[in-house]
């Protein structure tokens, strides 16, 4: 038997994204050449986001720092951080502790990498010496989505289904 009592009146609604890996290419939001993300949950009240990161090229993506934890689960392909000797492959789970600074690298023989990430707080982009070159947070992610969805015909409000 299903739960019989009412939910709290101020509770947020659930999100069900089906399929998580979209059929419509317009859902992927470009971040850089051959790099895009697919929003799943953009939680502005708690300052985190869940997305799929897709990379369709090999090489170095970005050096960045996390002041809070990041969780990742590799769905397709493989990648590593230049600062570590491990390789995250399809089926791998990655925990990134607060304070971690690293440079994402996709090997030459990988045609496509897709990883589910939960990013808490801010992601600071840096140069190899730790100098700040930019940042992303849940609000910049929302802004990127609104702009992209407006330009490709899905509409600025398409992103609203992922915002909590």
C-alpha cells in the first residue's frame, strides 16, 4: 500500500528525468568546444548541481578547485586527473574531497566520455599555479541553460523543470 498521508505543503516536487541521456541534442548545454553538460538538478536553495558532463574530444579540459565535495559516476568512456595516477572508467565512482585542485584529462582513444557529477558549492577555474581564472556555481549554470535554451528554441523556461 502506498503512503496515505499528505506530503508537507511546502515540500518541493520531485524531479524525474527520463531519459537522463537525452535524445534531443538541444538539451546539451555547450561549455567549450566538444564539451557540454545536461542539467538534471539545479538546486539553488542548497547551492549544488547534478549534471551529466559529456566530452567528445581528447585532451585537457580545465584545471579547477573545489572548496566542497564532488561526487562522480562514469557512465561512458574514461578520464583522469593529471595530478593523480588513477583512471576513472565506465562504472567507476569518484569522490573528490574539499580543497582538491585538479586538471581533467580525456585520453586520446576516447571518442565520448559521459560522467554524472554532483558539484557542491563553487567550482573555481585556475591556472596551474592556482590563480583564479573564473568560476561556476548553480546560478551560472542556470544562466548558461537559459541562454542556450532560448537560442535553440526550447525556451528560457525549459530549465525551470530542473531548478529546486
